């Protein structure tokens, strides 16, 4: 029997730790992980004993984006299932973004694509200096539509436009500069810094936190309605099933440049 893709554990104080648990795949997501995350957050939201949620990744990485093997399979899904697959990403990130309790992410290793989307939806994001980031969807011919609004809200349109279009990788210092993470902390100080932040959150009244979060999002029109979520999911599913989407995932698996790449004059860099 395989391990669950998401682990949830709550301590006596009310700190719920949600661990993305596909370490052999860099915690890359597929439908199973996404639905486990949705269900886990739903259960924690309704648990009065939970005061704060901490999100981590098992193994060497925080979260490596979408599982490219799954993306390849998803490109052949019939329309209803393809839409549902993209809607799962929309729902998981929306649920995290609108979660009424404080949320903290602790990042190490790789954080690509949807992993960055998760960071844009938490209240506090910490990272180690060696963490590596990237909005890499376009490199495999797909689109970050499901997380696009969250990225713009967190990093601003200017930074999102650059990194979502180039697919460049960047380091923790740059993630801090553009607002993707709040602090970069040395590994030997990370747990102590997390403990300080958790203590600060426990000094804050739970209902006041919930109202504050709701007002921040609602008054600034940063929530998504059903029509907007459906539009984002449709865009994602359509691009994934396109010729570019299929070529991009195939090229990634075959460890070659995609057909749309044009090397500079004089050869490949």
C-alpha cells in the first residue's frame, strides 16, 4: 500500500502540519495529491482545535510543480476530466488563499510552478538560502492560469510577467526581493524562527485573524467567484491538450529542447 500523498498532523497546541508527501517525485502534484490537499484543508478549517497550519515538503524538495508524467496523461483526458483536473489546482490554491486561519510555508530545495502558487497563497513564507524557485509552466508548453491571480497578488504584475514568461529559475534572495517569500533563514535557525512566528500568531485572537484575512481579500477583490475559477481551469485544460502542451511534456521526458526553441545564431548556447 502506497503512502498517502499528503500527511496531516496536529499537535496539542493546535499547530497542524500539512506535509506534501511524494518525495520520490519532488512532491510534484497530480489529481490525487490535489484532492488530498483540498480534503485536508477542508477538515482543518472545520476543526476548532486547529489554530495555525504549516505546510512542508517531504524529502529533498518543497514542491516541484506539476508531475510532468501526469501532465502528459492529462493531455489525453476527455474534456470533462481534463477540466476537473485543472479545477482541482484552482480549488486547492483558492482554498489555501481563503483559509480563515493563519498559514505558514517552510521551503527547502526546489519550488517550481504550483509550489510557487502555494507560496503566493499563504500568510507567511520562509525559505532556506539554497532554495530554488521558478514559474516554469511555459517551458513545457502549459500555462499557470490556475495560480495566475495569486501570483500577481503576491508578487505584483511586473515580476509575475517576467518570471511566468521566461520560466527562469531564481534563488532565495530574488524570491525575497520580489515578494514571493517573506524571510530567508539559515537551515540551523529555521525551526527557531518558525517557532517565533507561531508564537506571534498564537498571541493573535483567532476570530480577529479570520475577519482580518476575509476583509483583506474581500475589500480588495482578491477572491475568486465560480465563473472566474471555471475560466482559469478551462484555459489550463485547453493549453495542456494543445499541440504545444503535448510537445512540451514529451520534450521534457525525452530530455531535449522543445520544437519551438530557436537557438542563437552560431549554435546552441
